[in-house]
C-alpha cells in the first residue's frame, strides 16, 4: 500500500492528475481520522486536524513525494501536539478530549483488550505500535518521521511490543 | 477471561491491526465534503509549478537573446577594424631562406681564386 500511495502522489505531482490525489485521500482519510481518535482527539477536533493536515500536506508533498504516508502522519501528529499544547495553555478549554472513547464492545474480545492496552501505553510507545503495525510504515519511514536513527526505532518498536505483552500478562481484562 | 493465553508477537501485531481497523470510523459524508474542498486546493497547487516553469522559460529566452546580441555585437565591431590587420601574414620561416639561397653561383669578374670554390658562405669562427 505505501507503494501505491507513492505512485499516486508521484502522478499527481508530475502530471497534475486530480484523480490520483483523490484516490490517495480516500485511502488515507478514514484511517487518519481513526488514528487521531486513538491518540486521544475527540471526534470534532479529529475532523479539524484531518482537514488541516491534508491542507498542509498538499502544500509540501510535491517537494519530495517519496514517503507520502509518513509525511501525512508526521504533519498530523505535529498538529495534534500543537493542539494539546494550546489546550494546556488556555485555562477555559477542558482537557477531556484526550480521554479515550467509551467502548461498547465486550471486554472479553481480544481486539478490544488490545485496544485498551494500547491506550494505556505511554504516547510514544502507543504511537510506534500504531505506525508500525497498523499504518504499516517501515522502520526507516518512522525513523525519518520522528527524526531518530532507524536502529533506535527498531529497538523501541520491539520494546513497545514487549511492554504490551507485559500489560496483557499483568491485567488481561484491563 | 483472565486465563487467556498471552499472544505471541505475531498474533499481537495482528491484533493491533484488527483492533485499530475495526474501531468506529468517521462520518463519510463529512469526509466527502472535505475531499471536495481539498481537491480545489490541490488543483490550485498544481497550477503553480506550471506557471513557474513558464517564467523560467522566459528568463532563459531573454538571457539567450542577450548573449546572442552580445556575440553579434562583438563580431561586428571586430569586422569594422582595418582589413590588413586581419589578413594572415605569409609564413616567416620560408621567405628569408629563399633569399639566402641564390639560384646560380655568381662569378666575380676577374677573380679566379675564389671563383673556383663551391663554398658560398662560411660561418666565421671568432
């Protein structure tokens, strides 16, 4: 899938093919929104962040369209962090938007357990696991996105996975 | 359910994917409206490089024109100089040689001793 995204964006940047951009958007928007939700944004701010992330993405993507998905998520994460900082700086805004979404499904479901365990991890570890095992970025792409060496990312991913297993062992029902 | 086995790394990564993939998604109508807006932006963005391209062509054309004008100007001013200055000189090495070597042996009138010798010229030893 990252190769498809890359091809689409290269076509968009080279030939100005709007259809390619639309296809990229349709392939990424839904997942990016859910990613922002998993990282603690409330539904409405998640739409705003999504829109802003894509707008900024359009401005910069044609400079180097080699890793479009990593770039999009990098922009979205930075915007989300900025939003958190703004919220912390202004006392009127409630900080409840970072609370995880209420879960309707049964806790006995393994998927649900993993989701809850993921949300209980520190943000950095959670982010690594989402980017690597859900979004499907390579270690190299994540390293470029987070500006860290690839080996460090590899170790941190393994560490985050081990931490998740450890939490499962300690409290599988969360 | 606390008796559940701890999943191995492979199963855990699959569970991470499924847990995220099957969570509630966004309102697709909102995403479509956003797509329309973004498409307009994306179309606007795409036109700029083309315009910039045209500008570069114009600059290139002007620079090329200026260079050609300068070259022609230089050529014309050189053409206005006196003609003989630009004419090629005859090769200097052959002309004196021809002058030194006489076609026939000049016989000095009445001079017998030197006149028998074939020696035309001898370098003086100092």
